[in-house]
C-alpha cells in the first residue's frame, strides 16, 4: 500500500478580550478544508477565560465572535471540543447552538517522545 501526502494549508485567527490593559480571555478559530466540501470548516480551539473574569460573559462574547467569523468565512460547520470535566463550558456551547456530537480522542504526542 502506498500512502501519498498532499500539503493542506489552514488559516488561524486569534480572538482576545482585555480589561484594564490585561488580557482576560482568548480563543482561536482555525479554518480548514477537506475533500468532502467546497467550503471550509472551522475548529474552535483553546477558549480560555481568566478565573477572575469567569461568569462575566467573556467566554460567551469570545465564542459568539468566533461563530460570526466562521460564518463570515463561509464555514459549513464549526467544531468545538471540551474536556469531560467542564460542564459549564458544555452548557455554554449548547446555549450558543452547538450540539453534542460525540467524543474527542486525543494523543499527546509530546508526552510520547
């Protein structure tokens, strides 16, 4: 069996929220392509809100901005992942229109070296 590699380029956008000159939240949107669709799909990654700003709507603001950017960039879907131990994050994602589609499987490659 021969497996061929073709390089695919993805684009990323970083979103942040600052208060009093300090960053209190961030999120990333990666725009990627596959052979199944002509449009890109979005991947929401690394949503983080400082402990002192949690519950103030920062996460909701960030995720809404990422959703808007995914729409603006023509994404046919937006994927968000979250660890099992984050029920508040899961509730926020559902509130914002995400559906629970299953499980994430992960391999930490740096730990294997």
